[in-house]
C-alpha cells in the first residue's frame, strides 16, 4: 500500500493505492487498485526494471484509467440531457 498526494492528476483517488506483484515466468505482473473506486489496472514487465519503477508505471496507468472513466461518465451524463 502506498499513500500519495494525487492533487492535480485529474482523477479523485483515496490517497492510497494497493499494489500486488506476481512472478509469471520470466516476467512480473503488477496490479494497482484504488480501494475506494475499485478501479484496477494490471501490467506485465521485465523484473529488471525494478519494483519502484514498476509501481510508478502502474500508478500512472491507474490515474490515466480513472481520469478516462471520469470523462466518459461526464460525457454520458451530458448526452442524456
């Protein structure tokens, strides 16, 4: 679990992100989850990259997906009006 200041990222996040790492053959699967919205992303990478870098990459992907989902919900609401 990592707590981050997420202001200015465009997506509302709880302030904590849960990370899970799984060795899959010669690769490492990283999952990042926002426990409030239950948004989850996964990625597979070379373990030589390093855990900290993989966490940052997964966190950035999570922010991207959360921002995209927020924009889609906003667009869907505006289409209904």
